[in-house]
């Protein structure tokens, strides 16, 4: 699917329509959907299957009605110089327009659940597209009231509930002061509603698995993902979710297989995830693969997450000057995501020999993160490493224990990370190590490597 505009007279909600059409393609046709910034190049074309379909659209709103022009082609048609095929969907109510699109697209419909994916009200259809177009965490938080109202007014629309869950999840990350009691349960409820309406809803399942993993419930995340992959084995993000839940549980071989499955689905069009740096390879000890993954991710974006891991990896390779350059860049005001900007600043104090300032910053971060409803044990582990590097083994073991309680139980990296060396000399380390290994063993019994494959 290629970037496509959909003008409403006030704003372009093409990104929202892309997401909605992706949901429809994945749920109704079991398709593997890949979003590309531009058509595949002439060099890429020969490496793709000839029947790989390309889709783009132009749309417009008039009152509450929708008109769409869809353009379809295949790699084979492109290589032979044939023109794109056009499908004109004239102005009509959005539900009718989408039904016409589904009837005409060149894919076999496996499930008949379109009514569960789109709002019944034409006006609320456009509200949904606005919500689906949001990509920024703060913007999602500002939109929460509208997302909540939409889900309540369209209780049979799985897409509305998935969007509400997405916006609630994002708000849990960036707005701890307003993350009141019950917001966690509201988020779970939203994803549950989407799943109940459309079992195995790919986007809802993936986002919910991310939240479950971030809050230390990898067991349920893996169960949900496995059920979804049985229904939708061709959705790449489901395997990304499996890898995330797996790596943070220490199930590294399973995580590696999930990533291999994702790569096989994406083929030559594979690109790094925009959600996080893929540390599975790092924990496996495959530094070459991790380096390649970071380079690919860095070619797409230079946010605080990627810059932190570039600095972190340079430190692991014994290149402090290079590491400092990355961490300084990631520390700049305005860099996002904020948690990784904070980590960049702390690790930078270590390289600049300012341990007291670094420890002070870490304690301030702890105070803020203590209010979050999304603790993210893997991130907390990076705090533990920082405490260890800066010489405070007591706080380091406290933080490492907290990371374990929050769900990060990758025994291999607890035991191998050179940054955690001082913590591993602490009197409380043997008990923590035993607890980590015991939890990992339980999950290994439930989710062997074969559970991460279709």
C-alpha cells in the first residue's frame, strides 16, 4: 500500500484510510500488507513475486459521503509496462463505498466481517478516520475524549475500540500525571472489545500484546498472539509482537524464529519496525545482526531511541568517543521519545565522567517513572545498567529487581551485559538470578520455540 490522499476540506485523512484498508485486507482477505513510501524500484521488482499487488487511492469527502478512486497493479504488470487498473467508487455513504471496494478488490474474501470494522454512522466514519490518522502520542492523548465517545456511540465497531485502545496506550506512556486509577483497565477493556467483535483482530492484538509486555504480562501476550496467528498467519506485526514478548521473557530462540517469519513475509520489502530497536539479536550475542538492524533503522529515522542504542552499542564495542556523539545527539531538547532522551543524558554523564550528576538525573527519572502505568521492564533494565556503570550497585540491584518484577526476565542479558558487572557482584544477585531463571524456565515450558511459528 502506497501513501494516498483523502481530502476532507479541512485536513488530509489518507493515513487513516490506509490503516482502515489495511485492517480490512488483513481481516477479510488474510493479506500481508506492507506500507511503502513509494513504489518498488526497478531494481527491487525482479526480486518480488509477480503477483504482488500494489494499491494506492485518491479520495474526497462531500458532506458525509465518500468517493474513492483505487488504483491496482501487480509487479508483473509493472515490469511489462502495463497501466494501473482503476476502480471508481462514486459518492455514497462510507459503509456502502467500503462494501463496494471489498466486492471489487482482486483478492478472495475469507471472512465476512466488514460491518464490524466500520462505523454505521457516516459522520462517525469521518471521526474514525481522523483518529486513525494520529501518529503522535501527545496528539492521541488530546484526542482521547473523542475516541472514547466514538467507541461508545459505535459499540459494534472493532476499529473504534482498537483506536481507543491505541490512544489510551499512548497516553499511558506520555501523560503520567493524568493517568488516573482505572486507565490501565480501560485500555485492556478497549482491546478486549475489539477482539470480541473480531477475533484475532491483528492491530488490536499487536497493540494489546505490546501493552501486556510493557506491564509484565508476557504470558497472556503470547497466548493472544498465538491465537491471532492461527487466524491471520500472514500478518507481519503479529510476529513482531511475538518477538517482543519473547525476547523480554528470555525466549530468544522463539523470538528469533518470529523475526525470521516476519522477514519471510515482508521479503525484499522488509524494513525495521518503527516501534523499537530490535534487541533480540543483541541478547542472542549476534552483534553483527544487531548492528545491521540498527543501521537499517537509522536510515529511516534518527530519534532518541535509535541514537541511544547506537551509543549503547558503541560502548559495548569499546568506542566511547563514537558513543558520546550518538548520546549527545539523542540528548538534544525536543528529541523523542522522551524516556530514551533521558537515558541518552544519563549515559552521556558516564562517558563525560560526571557520575554524581548522572546519579541525580537517574533518581529524578525514577520519581517520574514511578507514576507511570506502563513501567516497561526492558527500559528499567537500562536504568539498572546505568546505576551500575555510575557506581551505585545498591540502587542498581534495586532497579534490576524492579525490571524483573516488571516482566523483563531475559537471563542471558542479565548475565552477559558488561554494564551490569557491579550489580552481579552484589550480595542479592544470586537470588535475583535464580528467580529470573525460574520464571524463564516456566515460560519455556509453555512456549517452546515452535510456538513462535505458524
